[in-house]
C-alpha cells in the first residue's frame, strides 16, 4: 500500500516535473562521469587525478539530480497553496533559498581542495564525519524537521518573505542530513557517479520514512517512532482552491 501511495503521488503535479528534472540531472552527471573516465583512462596517473576532480558545476548538477526527489512535499505545498500566476515566482524564490546553503557548502569543499588539503585527508574527514553524524540523534532531529511543513502566507510581500525563508530552512535541513554523504561521494578519487546514486537513494528513502525518536543508534537500525503529536507532517495552511 505504501508503494502504491508513492506511485499515486508521483503521478500528480508537480510529481512528473520533479522526476523529469531529476532524470535530467542524472543524465548530465552520467555525461560528466563518462568524460572524466575518457580523460583519465589512457595515460593519466594518480598524480594528475586532482585536476580532473569535479568542480562547482558538477556540485550544482548533483544538487539538480538529488533535490527533486526529496522536495516533493515542499514543492507540492507551494504548488497547491498558490494561485496559478503566483506558483512560478514562489517556486523560484523557494529554490533560490534552498540552493544558497548547498552553494555555500560546495564553496567550502572547493576551498578545502584549492587550499592544498590532501584529497585523502578530505576523504577521511568526510567518512569519519558521516559515520558519527549518521549515529547521532541530531541528524534524526533534522530528518524529523523535514516532516514539519510551515504555514505560508499566500499574498503580497509576506508570501515572498515566507517562501524564501522556507527555501533557506529546507536547504539548511537538507545540508545537515545529506551534506556529509554528498561530500564523501564528491571526495572519492573514483566512482563518483555510483557513490552519488547510493547517497541519493539512501537520502530519498530516509526522507519519506516516518519521524523517529532522536537517539544514538547505529546506521540502518530503526529507532522508536516519535509520539503522534510530534510526528505530524500535515501543516495547517491557508489553502486556496482554484482550477
């Protein structure tokens, strides 16, 4: 029944558009991975490999591939809550706010590489941080925040401010939940595409699991569910019905 419900949600607007956007991102990532493989395969050695590491462009394409799959609830809220003429401005402001934290995280990652930090050091730090963060209760708190959609005003400057703030908040939460995994995937000396596929699959499945009690636990173990009053995922918002 859960898979049937997910299929029905994917068929409703804006589900098909989000799936197409994600597929476009994965196609661009595949082209980038093939190009990098062709550059490094014939004669390049490990000493030259740093020159072929993905840059900020690949980071943003990675975000295009990953984000639509985890933002279905947020995009649907904006889509259903706004008049047709206000939908696209609201979506633009939300996505701009959402990309800001991710862009900042990508700049930090590039700064570490450009500053002469060895790739192995970045990889070890990313792996250690991911393991500790995945076991911590604070990551589960961030996951629980994904289920709590805010009430948004739908008219005038208040709509613009609420929508932008909503996007920044969603971006910060997603960076906290998925950022360490994406940093690890982008820091690998090879197999970036496969690593990003795994990281995206894990983050997407986790995004749609019920809210859980924040406790220290090993990755993969299921914590007790949150009390019902804390796990509410349906906000009270002023819905505007229109055709």
